[in-house]
C-alpha cells in the first residue's frame, strides 16, 4: 500500500522478525539495514493468532500497557482479553470512543 501511495507520511519497512523490529542491535548483528529497526511505533502482524501472541508477549514479558480495538465494522469495537486489568479496559473504551467521534466527523470515502 505504501508503494501505491495509499499510506503516506510514515516510514515503513518489513517484514522484520520481532527481534529485528525492536532491537537495532539484533538487526545490525544480522546485517539488516532498516530505518525502523529498534524504534518502531507500530508492529503489524499477519493474522489474529500472531497478533494475540505478540500482545501477550508484550504484556506479560515486557509489562507493556495495551488497548484493544477492532476496526472495519460500522463502529469501533473495544476488544480486551479476559486477563486484562481495569486500566487496559478503560483505555480500550476511551480509544473506541475517540475513533467513533472521528468517524462521525469524517465522511466515508468509497
């Protein structure tokens, strides 16, 4: 999509293995020259199972905070794990509300 200019205003690279995406040192050791290695803002996964694995690694091993949101429906859907804490649930609901407001203000292009 970036090649077709559908995604602009960002630096994109990949696919990268997880270690190369989050560690510049790992990428350099493997000879990978990437403008995002070690400092990604977003990690994109190929499917739901991979996304679930990544989210749980970040949450339980990296002590990361998270918010879950499913896009593409008529309204955003907050999606959290049963194991999520209250803060993650609240942040997910707030994110869904922000996206809903933005969707109401922006006409849908077809």
